[in-house]
C-alpha cells in the first residue's frame, strides 16, 4: 500500500486568523508607496517630460530613496497579495474566490479609473503648462486642462485598439493582481486534478522551499530566479512600470507573478515567512551592498537607462541579474524586520492596513496637485516633501474615517459592514 503525502496546508488557511505582522507590512508598504510618489517630482534623473511637474529643487538624498523604494515595494505588495490569496481560496473555494476578487479588484478598477483619468490627465496638462510646456495642448496656451481631459475621456481618445493601449496609471496593480487571480481560478484545478493529482510534486516543491528557507542566503538564491525575467526590462531603473496597456508586459508580469506565487507558497507553510526575522540583519547587509553597487552603476548610465529602446551593453545584463537578487533580498529584509517588530496586535497598524486600499486608490491626484502647488516655492525640500506626504496622509485618513469606513464604499473595498445610522 502506497501512502500519498498531501501538501501541508496551514490550519490558518481555513480560519479567519489575522496575521498582525502582515497588517503592518501592508500599512508600511502603503505609506512607503505614498512617500515614493511624493518625492517623484524632486528626483533629478527622471526625464523632464516623464512626470506632470518637475520641482525647482532636487535632492541626491531623495534620488537614493526613490531608487531603493522602487526596488522592492511593489514586489512586497504582490507577495503579500499572493499570501492572502491562498488563504482566501481555501476558505471560500474557487467560486467564492472568483466572486470576491471580482468585487474587490475589478469593480474598484472600473469605478475609479474614469475619476483617475480625469484628475491625473488634467493635472498633467496643468503641470506641464506651469513649466511652460504646451505640447500636451498642441501649443495652445489658453486651453483648459479640465475641458481637454473631459473631452478626451468622453470621446475615448484614451484608448487605442492596436496594442490595447490605455493609461492605467497606478491602478495597473489591480489589473495585474486580477490577472494573477484569474490564473489561479483557471490553472489550479488543472494542476490538482490532472498534472499533480496526488500532490507529490507540490509536496516536493514545498519541502525544497522549506529546506532552502533554513539558510540566510535563501533569498539570494530565490532572487536568481527573479533575475531571469529581469533581463527583459527596457529600463535600467528596475522593473518597468506596466501602466500603459492591457496586454501584459512580459518582464514585469513574470517578475510580479513570481512574487505572487511565492506568497501563495509561503502561506501553505506560513512558518517559513516568520523565519525571515532570524537572519534579517545579514539580509540587510547583503541588500545594502548590492543596492549600493547597483545605484552607482545606474547613476553612471541613467541618461540612457531611463529611456526605452536605448543601446544595451553586456554589463547591463549583469546589472539586471543582480537587480533581481537585490530586489528579492530587499523584500525579505523588509518583511523580516516588520515581522520581528510587529508580531503582536498593533491598533495603529491594523487601522492603517484597513485604510490602505482607499489611500492607494485615491492618493495620486492629491499628491500631484500638491507637487504642482509647491513647484516654484523657494522652500527646502524636507519642508515641501513633508507638506505633500503629510497632507496627503492626513486628508485621506480623515476621508477614510468619516466618508468611507462605515459606508458602502468601505463595504466594497474592505468587506466591512456599514454600521446602521440611528434615527
């Protein structure tokens, strides 16, 4: 008689257990994302026309922060998303999972996209006009940004059938996450019923991952896998931002898909994730060394490295491979420290985690508007950045508390039932 080993499913899979450390990961990653966008107009190596505005002040300190944050924040988001997707799938089943993901991903994407297009397109035209660039309005200095963007939205000028091109802005994250969840619904039954019905291959994969995660260098080894799709990136800056078309960009899709898959596998043995705190210091040293070397190379080549379709030299491939390793070690270093610090319930982190979806959806127009407002002010950059980041977070937290949290919007985004009003 042959005994078939079943893949180890965590008891937390079928419960409503809340992972307090990952609440903190979500909250801090969201805050870092808002900060990342808040400093974008101050970064010296971003091409002038690539962003709605360009502040009169730049900072080498912010240049380093911008490069470093880009190396891991979205990868961390996708890993966390894969972790919770596995929990949700086993709690609700394939049908419930698909319904839940449609309501929480595609409905907000479709509802908020027109608002984002109108606001961000208007702000881009306004910001470029403020800088004396009227290319967005064919040289017409009297054109109203608000009327132009409304006309483009209503007439469908934002969409090109050839290539399925359209601006996704920061909402591309929802689109890619919806695609990954769709693959789960379609492919997992195929794997569990045909390709690996006994579960033996999944069990071997998880055993190998468990053994690998016993070592501090495991994240670098996983990073070597990430290095492969990194070779397809068009820019030296890191993972290309896939925010311009509905057809997934191969490189970013594979990189973020790997992190989503890794999160999925880690939830099957969530104890592996918590091992990261044991060697977080060594991972930090490795990440710092790799990131510093990458940044020096990037600065030496940033003039061509921030533009697509530029000549590629042999050293670029080594750079991209090491970037894949560094971004992976950075993700796990971030997780390791947050897990070590926030292993117990933290009301502030729980609240920020609950508010994070709302803040993510609506923060960018507010950030860009504030950046345009301070562009020509002769203030030191810490004051400007503090105003942009602080005002954005404060206003969005207030709006979440008083207009979202206990309303149908909160129900849509977080599944929190609104509290009935007393008469």
